[in-house]
C-alpha cells in the first residue's frame, strides 16, 4: 500500500481475518511502500502490534519502490506454502479462500484468481459483477476480456482457464512463484506486471485459472490518486520489457500502435532471457494458438478497415456535424459547425464506425452509448461488447441504427438544442439522416460476413 486510507486498509485486513478458516491462514503481510501519510507509520505499527499481531505483520520499505518491488518484498517475507496477493482496498467475501487453494493443491503450478466484484468508490457499497470472462489484451496493451469458451459453463463452480490475470488479486504456490523468479524486478512502479506474470505462467509450464466460487470486492477509484514518481513514462518501458522477453515476433504489433516504444530503452534483459531459456518456455505463438485461440479474432494485430469514418454530417442541417465537444466519459456529445475536411477533420469531429460495430471518437477513444429509446447520446469507455454501443449505418437511407437486433432505434438530432437522442426510426425525418466523410461500401454490403470474421 501507498498512502492508503486507514479504513480501506483495515477493511481489507479484517475481512481476511474474519472470513478465512484459521487453519488455512498462515499470516497477513502489509507492505508500506514508503507512504507519506504520518498515520501509516508509528500509529499503524502500534495498532498492528497491539490489535492484530501476531498474524499480521508490517514491512516498511526504505523508499517508494512501486507495486512490483513491494510485492516481491512481501513475498520474500512470507512463510506460507501459497502466496496470495491482494490490493489494499479490497474486501474478501464469504468462503473466498478454499476455492483459491484447491486447484493449487491439485497442481502446484496453477495460479488462481478470484472473481472480482465492485466496491463503489463513492458509497463503498459492495455489489457483484458478472459471471466471469477470460482475461486478455489488445495491441495497445489495454486489458480486455474474452467470452468463456464452450464447456466453461458446463459446471459453473469449476475454475476455467484465463489467458491473462486482471493483475491485483491472485494465489500462487510459493514454490512455483520462485521457480519463475517472481516478477521481473526491472519493471518499475506498476504497469505490465500482470502480462509478464501471466505469459510466464503459461509459457513456462503452468496454468492460470479463474475460480467462480471465490469472490473479492475491489474499490475502483474514481480518479487518479497519485502523480508520476519518476518523471518518465515507466509504463511504456515496462510494456517494452515484457514484449521483448515474452512476445517474440508479435511485439512489433504493439510497437506499430505506439511510436514511443521505438525510442524507449527497456534496460538490461539478459537475466530475463536467460530465465526463459533455462525454463524451456514455449513461444508466444503457442500461447496465442493454444491458450487464447480467439484473441487474434477479437483483437486483430492490425485493425481491419472501418465501416465508415470521418465527420458525420446532418442531412437536416448540412452546416452541423457530430462533435465530441471535448467531453469525457458519461458526458453527452452534440452538434457543432462542420469541419472543412470530410475524411480527416479535427479529432473532436473524427468518428469511426469500427469493426467492433461501435462509433468511437478519435480524440479520446470513447464510444457513443445509449441504453434505451429516448436516451440522450453520451460518451462511454469503449467496451467492444456491442450492447449499448452497437451501431450500424444504412447507406441507402443514411440512417444510423442502434442496437444488436435493429429494433427500429435510430440516431436523431434535435436541431433546436443541438443534442442527440435515440428515437424510433422514421425514414421521413431528415434529422435521422447522416452523411459520413468516408464510407466503406464493400464492408457494409458484407456486414454479416465481415462481422462474423472479426467478432
């Protein structure tokens, strides 16, 4: 933990103490990553020693070292047969521990992740999330999720294979963790560590699973709480270390998406490459073919051409175009005076009807989102799962249709307010008709085939 709130930290500790079979809980180790809040030093140490000892121990790092080094410091202090990593703002749920341990007892080279529920950052209310998906990534190295494979739900209590862990919550045998030499300690602060450990587990003879019967709540902060402690982009450096060591020829696709990779020095990789050779780890091509066979289908290394792109002009008033208004997630978009360039306007008017069948804004990679008839159109983080973000362009009627089943919902402009809504489709309304700057007629004519190939 670093500058964690007292109540959030203790909620994590007490939930583990209260909801773990005593015989299975060896110890809880708290690693203070050189916090600057005074109450996390002497007051916390006194509280741990008087109220929580001897099962809870506190380790203080001499300088701020980041998530990865802090976890390694905790792992070196641990005496248990199994290491379980938790973020410091979590709450373990009833019967969380045995389902994490059982797969490891059956095969020590198994890493097990719980299902991660949501604790609201503003109310601290605990609520269940979905019933599970497999972890993955796209070629910007954003964490993504893949649907379960056939057979994964035959027994909804059975752990299922997952290519990539979410990152903060997992159980692994100490023996296997140290066979893998833990995390690459050349990774700095945070970023990329979940990919590094996941690739290492799979490619070096292990297995990574999610356990549906183990649930842990996690507080997803509503803001970025800490600044950059390094003054450099340590995340890109971390990503490049992971790519250079584990991803073989597929690393080029990351580099194509982010020009910063080319000018980033990943540091000395000799020890990591020696580890991979010594453990006779499999190539990344094997990982993609065997562990994540649908990843390249869902997230092609090079994006296919979009269905349409550029500015989106109102037929009812050709002077007005869709505009993000420089808004962020959960804020509405609207109409604004059209840019001169139809195919490559400024970013706030550059929209793309992507192969995921969503409409995304180039300026912030957010997507147009609406839940039901009558809703105002807002921006939301692109989830690439269709649903509220699924759109289709009918180039004959020039209507932009919303929803998977195309149940007569269309994008409509309110020209009196320059706002945008979902209304019942009406071909006689010019306010529901739109001109895209660029239209890929071939792909639109083969909508179902094209979608089946890439989705």
